[in-house]
């Protein structure tokens, strides 16, 4: 991270380093003596949650700004979907069959990263959750194209390190789901959702809700795997029940291949955020 200072005051790095070399005394060894910003125990206190939220928002924001990244292409999808080379180890036959979407995610990311490179890697940068499955395929496709991609990992009891294809200096780790979701969408030029489970559903519906309610601009919103999505969600039943409007079904499109997705995104006509909610007019 750059430290372009615009102050005549002594910088925090110097004081932090100097504080680590003071003589050891009962006073300097006491937790109270630690510089507040360098005191991890203090920063992890319950009362410091607002500060931690701010830090998680700021750190990726500043680093992405310094990298010059202006827009992203979001990939959501299941961590359990295997690379086709390993589909024989899938827990279910359905998962094995869904391995085709690993290849589609990888190819889509490759094609989109080639497009991103035309802008010097500033636009249309692939961003995933940094984990295995569809996320790995997304970051891997960017590597195939010789470009960079972002990984937004989160600390979970069962997760290991980010997948090996995330660009190292664009590999972030989060404690707060909410801040991670903000970073997924703040620069999003398109949102692509592949088959997945609870986490994917959460990301799908939260993103759709923001667009539905006009809190976010309309962007290409693509669901990969029409058969899968029609099987797990009865979209028409929601509209028939009146819990969503018929117009809400136009907020997204179904695709099955990387090429379909590229064509839809390239021919998308920008639309402003909604200023009303269909079906709830007074």
C-alpha cells in the first residue's frame, strides 16, 4: 500500500517501530502503554467493532484504487462444484454433472479477462469469493488469459487458503460478510451466478434485491444453468403469488455458455436505478 504523505507530522510507521525498541519496564510492558492502532487486543474489543468495519471497507478500497481497478465482473457460485477432471470424486451425481459449469466459468473468465486487458486491467476485472469450485474456475480463467483477478475470501471454520489462481496482491480476507458483499458490488459491471448452495443463494437474492428496490443500478445479471435454476427456484410461482412482480423477472437472464454471457454483456443497454417498485405502487 502506498504511503503518499501530505503531512509534516511524524508518520505512524516510525512511531510504531520506535515504540518497539523502548527499554522493558513494568510501565512499557503493560498493555495500556501500547499504541492504540498497533494493539491487536484493543482493536479486537467488542466496542471497536465500528472501527473494524471501517477498516475492512477501507483496506480493499484503497488497494483497488491504487491498482486503478474501476469495474469488475462478479462471479458467484458453488464451492463444491468440481473441476471436470475430478468429477468422479463428487459427492453426488448431480454435482458431477454440474462440473460442466466449472469449465464455463473458466472460459467466461478467460474471455472477459482478455477484454479487461484491452483497458490495461482497469475495467471488467474478474472477482470471486477466492475459494474452490466455481470461484477457483473464475480466477483460473483469468490466469489462462494472462491477466489479474480478485479474490474476496472470508474466515470460515472449514476453509483453507485462497485458491492458487487469485492474483496475490488482489487477495483479500474478511471477517464481516456485509463488508465483503459491499466490495463484490461496489464496482460491479455485471453479475454472473453459477449453480451453488446457501451462500450462492444469499449472494444472488441480496444482489437482486438491491437492483429490484432501486438501491443499485441495473447491470447484466446472468444465471448460468437455466435447467438448474428452474429446478431449484419456481420463479413463475413467485410472480403468480404476487410476492414479486412480473417485471422483476426481467431483472435477470438465463445463459448456459460463456459465449452467450459475453454477447449479452457486450450488447447490454445501460439502465438507471428504478425509481419505483412495480407491484407496490400506492
